[in-house]
């Protein structure tokens, strides 16, 4: 087909202006509120439109920058998206960690994260790294009693092996502000920690220039409940505090910036996460320019991405694999430089061989079978993602400036501003999952009420700090924990001789409505791990009452239509109460006009889509004596 024929075909489809689309949408809404029905108001503080067009890209100044060019929105790789598959090793035992690390490397990991808490001598460090080829594998020390000692031992190991230092990649998890947030204190003190940072940077610059010496653990914020904008803004504020201190001690931005690494969380908001990683590089470049960096490499940000913990569950844990797969994709499509996918069982036990293998293979499949490493920036040009990138960058920058205006990150941590802002976001998430605005399969929707997990959970040992606490701590959380606490209480109650509460579904009347409400009630009470006694459809009230009384259920839920409730509910409730039953009678739904009448006839509770599921289940636990 030549150009003239192609032009002729397209001429048959004249462009449709946005105003025409908008008029059509308003017509289809039939008077409905456009903003309420179609505009998504995000937790990040901005609105998302129902659709975007090419005109929405106007004014985005970074669009013409190719990959591997400032401001690096499109990543720091020019020809492909060959990210590093990293596997973090969780045991602290040196020999066990070494065995697991070598196994991970042999089976596809390009980098490992190692705990060096037990490393106090050079020989121990050598044992930890025994058999690992540093040319092929990045080494990341994710914890240590002394990062300076570990780095010195590591450099000596390189010298002893005769490894060319310029080819070494990896990082140390030196993050004084992160430590302050989690533990309420610096490693030693701010001045001492910055002196150590100078020493670490000097060693890295002179001996292993491909190594990262300063970490910004942004995932701490997300795992404590922050929004993505907060995670990004507060991460920038941490980095700015480090840059200001180190350049104030005489270093140039070019001597410091290339040795930073951000470790950002990956949550479930797929497209927003892609945009967040792109926005992070844009804002890093903008910030480092303010510190008078002259080398373009200083504007590049190395981002490690790790799957979030806050949205992972204990119950139905295999769903965690689905969550981490899409999260890994978000980071990869957002051009993260390295990615760690946490094993699906990390929320309740030490990961085993199978879960570690699955976590590693998730990335191998995305790379070797889905070919996500072949295209540099697959999100480029997407009207939606480009606008999300812009919105996240704008709002994160504004929040970052607010932190700077309050005296900087450390002052905001000491005053509690950062912790309070994250807590506000976390509380909204907790409310949203309680009201099922956030759905977690297997936790607050479609639970397997027969699943038992209490005996599978290993107790967690909380790290203790001896330093005096100088600020409020940032508290990690998991959004499913409230529901899990209820289910675990039910399990332990039964294990110690209690009777598992039974929910009898009294189904009657309109078939479509009774099935819908029976399903709703089963999901509702299944989240507590109660026994669900479902029924087909009772033809008469007496038949249903007889069956309900014989079941010896603790809760009887009437499931029918609003139209039939006025006729059947008073009769059902009255006959059950008259028989002397102590069962709580519940109506599925909330016929507002009849609520008081139903209560006077013997109904105890109502469950409906506006119920606060978490509070309601806790209330039932107390009323049923499940402790």
C-alpha cells in the first residue's frame, strides 16, 4: 500500500475532538456526576482522568529525551532493559548464607543480598563469600554491625583474589536516617555517622568505584503505610540531607552522588508503581543539579526495587505469588536497575527452598520467557503512564519542598512530622481494607474458611536497640494483620477446646437475591474462620426454622430480597427466639425503613456492603466469646 492509499483510508475516519468525546460521555452518564463516577481520586493526592489523549502530553518537557540521557526518566540503559535479578539471603549464619547464595547464583541470580551481622573478622567475611565469582555477581551487604569493617574486609578479599576492582558491583546498606526511623536513634550520632559516610565514600571511590556506599531505604516508608508520593518525597529528602551534609564537609556533588542507591518498595498499584520509578529518576536529576553537579553520571540514579511486605498475607499465601509477579513487572517496566522478589511465605516463616526458588524463577520467567529485558522503555509514550509520571513527580516534589522548608528530613523526623504523615496514610489504608474498598483475596474477600495457619507461623524476633530513642519510630505494618489476628484467635480457641462458631445461612425467597446475599454472608463471616452452613432454599419459614435450630449454629443469617424481608424476617426471628435459641439473628442487607421493626422482632445485627468488616468481626468475636 503506497502513501496515497494510506492517506485516503485514514481520511474516512476524521479525528474526533475531545469535546465530542466528553459530550458523548455525559450523555451516557444520563445525568450522573462525571467527577464522582469517572474521576479517580488517588491516595497520592491527585485526580486521574478516565482517559488520556495526545494533547495531554503537551508541556511534558522530558518526553524528547531518549533512554540513557538526562533526566533519565526512560532509564539509564541505552539498548535494552537488562535489569539485575537479585536474591536476598535471610539467614544470618555465615556458612548457611554462603550455601544459599551460591545456590541462588548457580540458578540464575545476578546479585545477592547478604546479612553480615555475624561478620567480625576477615576470615568470616571470606567464608561468607567463598566460591562466589565477583565478576558475575553483585554483592550487597544488607546488614552489618560495622559497615566500615565489612567494606575493609571485602576490599582485602578482592585484593587477595586478584580481582580487578573496577568491575565490582554491589552496595552496603549504610542508611543513618533509615536507622533513625526504624529504631529511634542513629547508628551512633549524626556527626559520627557522617564521618563514617565520608570514610566509606573514600574507600569506594578509590578501590571499588562501581559499588554504592550510601543507601536510601524508601521501602521503609511504603512498608509503614505511606503513599507512593510520600515514599518518593521522603526518599529524596533523605538523600538531600546526606548530600547537604557531605558537600558541606568539602566533597563535591560529583564525588558523592554516583555512590547513592535508592531501595524502593513495589506495591500493588501497577501503573502507579511504573510511573513512580520513572518519576524517581526525574526528581533525582533535578535535585542533584541543585547541588551543582557537573558530571552527567551524577544525575543517574541506581534504583533497587523490592516487593513490599505491607500487602502480603498469611492466609491464602500462594496469592502472594500473584502479587509479587505483577509488582516485579511494575519495577521492571519502570526500568529499575535491580529487583528482589520476596518469597511468598516470608510473612510467617523463614523462606524454604521451594519459596526461594519460586521467587527467583518469577524474575527468570519475566526475563527469559516474557522478554521484558528486550525493550528499553516499554512505557514510553503511553498517554496514561506519562501523565502519571508527571503527576507523581509534581506532587512528590511539592512534598519534598515542604520537608525542606520545615528544616530538612532530620528535623522532620525528630518533630514526628514524617511519622505522622505516614501514619495518616496507613490509617486510611486500614480503614479501606476494613470497608473492603481495598480487596485482598483470601483475607477480606473469598477466604478459605477451612484453612488453618496457626501452626505454620514462626515467631518473629524483634531486633533490640541499646541506643537512647530520640524520636518516634516508623512502624512497619501489614494491612491484613487485623483480619489475621481474628482468624488466628478462632483457630487457637478451637485448638484449646472451644467450638468453632457456625454460621447458618437461612436462604428463602427470590433465588437470585438469596444466592447473592448468601455468598456475601459466607464471605463476610468466612474472614473469621467460622464454619459456614449453606442451604439451597427453604420453601417455608417453619422448614427453615427447624433446620436452623437443629444446626446449633451461633449465628443465623437471613438471606432474601428487600421486598420479601418485611414478610419473613419478623416471623423467622420471632419463632427462633420463641424456641429459646441463643443464636444471634442477622439480616444480610440493610432495609433502613424496616430496621427498627426487625430489631423489635428479635433481629440482633445487620451486615451489608457499608459495614466496617473488621470492626464487625471483632464485635462478633467478643459477643461469641471467641478469645
